[in-house]
């Protein structure tokens, strides 16, 4: 088995893992949400999450992790073939789209962009510690 075939196989496995994480996460999120799952880092003044909102957050986290694995698979597979400008361009567009989706999901789940600090700010974390 040559290196290119091995890398293609690893990329395919990462694709499978990404899809599996999303599907398994969607299934596991249902009973967790029905049991009243609440994230540990809810702001102190916020109300508990409804079942629907809890499921959305759990599902969003599963999709986010799955997207990260799919991006990794695309990058791994791009190494296996001789890079062309067209191939690198397509990979770049795929990574941009998936990165945009990841940022959108992060905003939906946490209510803030990934580069923003937590809502409570530094005074909230120092008050508890």
C-alpha cells in the first residue's frame, strides 16, 4: 500500500468520523435534553434552558465537532494528491464555508463570537475563584 492510498484512507476515515459524530450527537442529545441538561457555564441571571433550547445547543456542539473533523479530512486528502491551483482553490472555498458555519454555530450556541470573552467578563470569573 503506497503513501497516497494510506492518506486517502485516513481522509475517508476522518470523513466517516465527522458524519458519525454528527449523527451520534444528534441521537444522544435527545435524551440529554429531555432529562433537562443545563450547561455549566450559564450566566447567573439567566433562566434554565427549555428542552428545545437545550437540544439545539447539544446538537449544535455535535455539528460543530463534526464540521471540524470534515475540514481535517479535506486537508488530509489535499496532501495525498499533487496540489493544483484548482484543487487548492476548491479546498480553500470548502474550508471557508465550513469555517463560516462553525462561527455561526458558535454564535448560536454561546451567544458570542469565538474571539469574544465570556459574557460575565473577568470580574465574574474572579468573584467565583
